[in-house]
C-alpha cells in the first residue's frame, strides 16, 4: 500500500512516563478537529517507567490505508535527549525531514551528536515543564514546538485537545499549566 503524498509521518522517541503516547494521540485527534485523517499508535514492550518507547502519528487530507509502524518518518520527535547515542534516532528519517529534540543544547550541537545533515530543532521542554508542572513531563511543550514547525495542525486545535482530553482526568490548574507549557514550546523552539 502506498501513502498519500500529503501524509506526514511522525515517530516519537521517548522514555516511558514522558507522555509520548499521549502526545501522539493528542496530535492525531487535533487533526480530526482540522478535518484531516489520522492515526496514532504506541510501540513499546513491557511498560516500564524510563524504558525507551516509540509512538507514531500519521496525518493526511486523504484516508490512510496502511496501519503499521512508521519506518520512514518525515519528523522524529525526541522527548529525552539521553536517547542520543542509545537509540538510532535518525533510522529511516527522510533526508528532507526534521528532528525535534528536547534539549538545552543548540541545534548545531545536537546535529553533530546525531550525525544528521537535515533540519534539527531544539526546545527546552524539560525546563518548561519543571517550571510549570514541577516534573519532567515534556510532551505538551514538544507538541507546541511540533505544531509550529510543521503547521500540520492548527495551534488552536491542539490547545482544544489538551483542554478536552487532559481536562477529563486532571485538575483545572494542571490543565492550565499544560496549556502554558504547550504555548511556551510553541514559542521557544530553536533551529534551522
């Protein structure tokens, strides 16, 4: 099966407990708000806090027929920079793709460590969530940075999904802090 030309495929690289699966689902459901087709799925072994995990998101203006792992992503989102050198983060990443890393280092430094020649972006998602949430849960700032870089979904749709989905189980103050983290990620991304 072939993937439609306008489909964007995203691979999320993280450690268990950092919210990558939630971010993948929030992004996918934001696409629905924008009238697009989507898939969002996790890929992990034994669910263990801190273990490396992957999640995938596909977004398209046309129906998405294949339901499988993303093997040639347009974008790789890395929620934990300690995975650099541990996991093959650029595996299958398209030459004209991009990688977004949760890091305080410059995009050029990250590019050097990865050996990737394409577009590299960074955002201090950990710092943002430590300030706003008091814990390292970098998914919402990473979603903000990704929304800004790709434009694949609207900022308002993602914010609405964060309010709706997180609001179903979390206190208003926590949801509001996640919205602020999303906005800070949107504004704070650096790179090419």
